[in-house]
């Protein structure tokens, strides 16, 4: 969301657009509660900056076409819950509660679960051994200053080898190691974009990148995906008409839909990139987590010209462990030289012990990954069974990989559902968090990475939250609410 940085004052029209269909929450309660929930979720999701001044009650009431009393009551509720600071009648600022008890003011029951993160726990024994070996191997590096702006040789060699095996010839000096994938993406954006410039993205897409774009003042240009995948004609038209400075795409096990762009689509996309000279970030963070079919060769392998335009980003977080903050950029040498010149202004390299541990884990990845894929297959099957039992009207999109289902709801009530679930102790981001300008209210991402018992508990809570906002019974029977 845009903010006037000098006064940190939220634009009322943008705020109204970000709120989306907040009114759907009023099916089970007063309108002010739905508005309060909508504002609270924007703060929790990071789409409203903490410390920013909210619009006046009158201005927001006019923008939302509701009574001022509704806005006054919503603001009052948010102050009581700790999400606003300031007295009534004066400009309040957004905040986060200072205590844990304030973050969940109305929890029903004692259960709590988290469907916000789509990632697995680590293969503990392998990761522990990798760190022990890394600690033993770090001694030679202690005789130097310990700043590695491009990455240690063993890790760069291991990453390059994996690209070669996937059909993309790569040398170690075509790799730069970063502190996670989001750090890599941030370095690329810092190098090639300026505030106010456009970046083409899929709709939906990874919410972390949208947040990073907002922080840098970039303007995402969304191109919608369908239940069948990428609309390459639409991507071509958007690039030619709007000339974005950068594109960000996830062609493998797409987050959040789980889809993968087939080989013929990759060739067409490579042609579009080359013809339009659009520098493109290809996010391969979830590439290893295919479940039904192995993913094709990297998109960069389809580039027959202008290979310098594609910057491929990878990470250890999904394949191995989220606590191992190791990522990388695979690109032509000329591009990496440009990025490398920017890096000292951002950070001074990635920790060496973690890099050595990552190199060890990449060396045994072919032994680790089959078991992790099998875990995900089992949990995906369980999630589908749980949804069929508890939420039979929900429609998951087909998915051949990744770590979550992208689910179509019977009504555009994703934000209301997320807020209701949060009050019950279940965290799950609403669909609009994965899109631009408050859209995707009819969708929600449901990961299948939790252990079976926790996943079952989470879906039961989710079903209870859905019934609370729709007024329907356990099997979807209507109890008087009007759902559109």
C-alpha cells in the first residue's frame, strides 16, 4: 500500500481498495466488527505499515459508503485490541499489540494452529550432521576476514553441479550465494529498479515478494493465472503495452497454486522475454518439491538468446529447512558483476558455516528429497480428505507439486474467514495477500506441511471459522445467511 512517507498518512482510497469485500464478515455480526477485522488483518499481513496515520472517521466512512458510527466503532475496537494508538477524535496510528493476549482477543476453545507458513520441519539428523561437519571445515576460513560477497567455493560448485544435472550448464562463477531467496530477489530489485517502476507478476503470487515491492515503492503489474495455468498471451500483451522494468515469475510448483509451466510454455515464455528484452526473475524456491511429475529443465535453459535477461533464484528453505537461510542467484557473469557492485550497500555476505552446511546437504539431496516428497504426498491426500469431509463446497485447484492447495471458496469471503480463524486461534492468510489491490477474495491458500494431527486440528478450526462467517451448519447447510 502506498503511504506518504513524510507524514506516514494512509491514502483513504487505497485503504478502501485494500479492504476488499470486508462487508462479508457482517453475516455473523455487526458491520463494525467486519471492518475492524479487515483493518486488523491488513496490519498483521504487513499490508498496512505500523505507525502510519489512519484516515479520519469521516473520510473513511465516505470512501466505504458506511455511516461514521460504523467506522468509529471499528476504530474503537481496534484500540481496545491494541491495533490502533491514539484517542478518539484525533488521528490514530496503526500498531501491533504489545502483549500476546491482545493479539487474539476472542479465542474460542484452547486449540491453536498455523496455516500461514508452507514449509516442512527439517530432516533433523542430516541437518545436525551437516552443521557438525561444517564446523570442522571452517578452520581454513578463520585465517581470512570471513566476508564472502559471492559465496564459498564448495557451495557454489555444488549449486552449479545441480543445475548442470537439470539441463542448464552452469559454472561456479555464474552463482552468487545470498542469505535466502527473498534476499536474492531484493538484491536484484535494488540493482535493476527504482521506486515507482513497474514489475510484472503472476496473480496470485508469493506474498513476500509483493511486500518487498511495496517496501521499495515498486508497482506490481498483475497478470491473472487461470485454473489451467499461465496465460502467456496475456503476459506478452502486458509486457508490450506496459514495458515493466522487471518481471517476477514462479514457473515450478508455483506458490500458491502448485502448478508447473510445461516445456512448450517455457519455450514461448523465453521467446517473449528475449523479444521484449524484459529482465526476469525466475523463482525456483519450490522446484525440488514436485510430487506427481518431475519439473522440466530450468526456464533459463530455454533461452536461445539474451540469456543475460534471466536471473534464476534458488533456496534451501523448502527443500531442506527454513532455518537454513541460504539462497542464490544463477545468472550470466555480466549480470552478477552488476549485482555484486550493489551488494556491499545491502549486506556483507552470507555466514560461512551455514554455507558449508548447505554444500554438504546439497551433496546428499538426492537421498533426502524422495522422503520429503513422500511426506508431502501423504499430507496432501489427508488435506483433500479433510476438506471433502468438513468443507465439501470448497474447490481446490489441481496441483502436481508444491506445498499447498489454492482453494476456491463458495463466496468471496476470504478476508472475513481469515479474521474469524485468527480469533479462534488459527492463523491463515487471506487470498488477497497473494494478489494486488485487494483481489482474490474468493480464494485461500491451505498448506499441507503440518503433521497429520496438527493438520486435522487446523482444518476443523477452519471449518468452524467458515461456518461462523457464513451461518452454515457442519455439512454446509444454510442457517439463514445469504451468500453471494
